[in-house]
C-alpha cells in the first residue's frame, strides 16, 4: 500500500464528551491521570472540559494546563465572550466553539427559538474574532450540522474562517451520516471552502462512528475527534483505538506519531475510572480481540498469527490468548503444556486423553491454563495407579 505523508491530527474528547457518558464523572485526580496518559499516547489536542459548567470544572482545566504536557489543551465554549474569557483564563491553547444550527435544535433551545440565521453567523464571527484577539487557536463546529442546510453551513464556515477560525468541523450530533455520506460531505466541504482544515465530531448511535471517521480521513479530513473506548453521549463517540488502528491498517494514511502500544493500558484506565465495562467483543483492546478457541483457527494462529489476527497484538499492548473449551484442539493443549508448564515429552495417547477430558469439561464450564495442567496431572497420576 502506498502511504501518504499527510499528518492527521487527533483531538481527544474523553475529558469532556467522554464525561458526558451517562453515569460518568471523573475526579480531578482521574482527569489529570487521563490527560497525562493521553499525552503519552501522543494525541495532538486534548479537550479538557467546558469551563463555563462550574468553578470546579474551570479549576480542573486550569490544573491540566499546568502539567506541562506536549498536547495542546482545548476547552469547549459557546459563542460568547464570557465563555471565551474562561477558556483564556484557564490557560488553554485554544477554544472549541459550538453553536446549534439545525431547525430542530434551535426550536428545542428556548433562548434560541426564532433566531434569524444571519444572527447566528454574526454572533459566530464576533466570537471567533474575540478569541483570535485573545491569541487562541479556534476550532469551530456547527452543532447538528448534518441536519442543517448544507449551503448555510458552508456560508457560516466561510464567514468564521475569514474571521480567523483555524479549523471547522462536520458535527454529526445524532448520527445521520453513513460512511458514504461522510466521505461526500467532507470532500465537498473541503473543496468549497478552498482546502480549509476540516475536523470531525461524530457519534455512534448506529454503530458507524469509526467507519464514518475512517471515511472522513479518506476524503481529506485534517483532524478527527475521538474518545478512549468510545465513551460519550448516548451510544458514544468514535473510539480512539479503533480509529487509529483502522486508519493505519486499512488506508494510505498513518498515525506514526501515536503510541499505540499503550492502548490496552489506556483502555483499562478508563474502564476503572468511568466504571463503564465493555463487551469482550470490543474491537482492538477487548478481551476477545485476540482470543482463539476453535481448534482449527488456534492451530493456524500457532503456525502464522496473521492467519486469524488482523495485526500483531503487541502493537496495542495486548497478547494472543487461547480460550480453553469444547472447541479446543490438541495443538493448543500441546502448546500450553509445553510453553506454559514446560512439559517436553507428551505421548500422543496422553495428549488425546487430555484433549478428550478438556472438551468434556469445557462443555459445561470455562477452563483456564491451570485447568489443562490439572487434567494432565490427574490423568498421569491415574495411569501410574493402574
């Protein structure tokens, strides 16, 4: 595969969007740990929170800014000078503006019902101009932009870019995009805005957040927004781990600046701090992501891991696991006894006896490597007593 030299930036939203997951609230210490680990992972931007929420939130964001990390710290703001002032006073590198633009959101928000579209553009220009005069990097997103008239979004984005916005985003607030839609929207937006930098803020209501993010990258997006483990409102956001590995493995683009080797560690940290447990089937870092039970599959993996693994588990800080059960074959039993318990000489008769008993017990209970060794030891002892 021919690779592209273009660097795709990552803005991780775990500390803000991720904390909006139902039932999740990170402590100050946890937010600091997460920020430090994200920096170790090499993400370009960290959205640390929404300072207008509370004095406590403001102080936490200010603390994150004092850590001296390489990632650039961003904070969320409405298009108001007061919100910009809080972002600036917290010491952030930049501001992430949001303003609702779809008819349904404008009607649903009582303070914005009936507002004229031009007023939205004017308030956006004023906010961007004010932020730039504060020397802030400006990321601008029209909330629910995928349910807003596209021509209006283009007009708004051209206006804020002219006012100094550094990047504008496709914001798919309630997941109205398919991968094809995402590709077409990003590509057309990129072309009609004269190549201006494009970001994505997507959601996972239909399980397509990762696929849509990959499509956006392929269409020319310059930045993607993610969360660890895909935390976020409702069904969540694009997963940092999934997006990075999918882009690396499936497209011409890469994330060479991202330290993927700590992805499993990062995932475990978020599970611990959020209290949100994920399915073992979660891609990339889930418990089953590199697990094998079927005898034929497991044997093939022993011969060549690429046969049934999309990439080396070492790349994301995990390892191949063989699950012991009714589908386990003799090659895996032999491998476990030899490599884990250092049993060098196993007769075919003994091996067949162990496999038979493993399959029988594995039909009603999940076994582990120690169980295999115990079965082996019990059979060996019984044979001696015959």
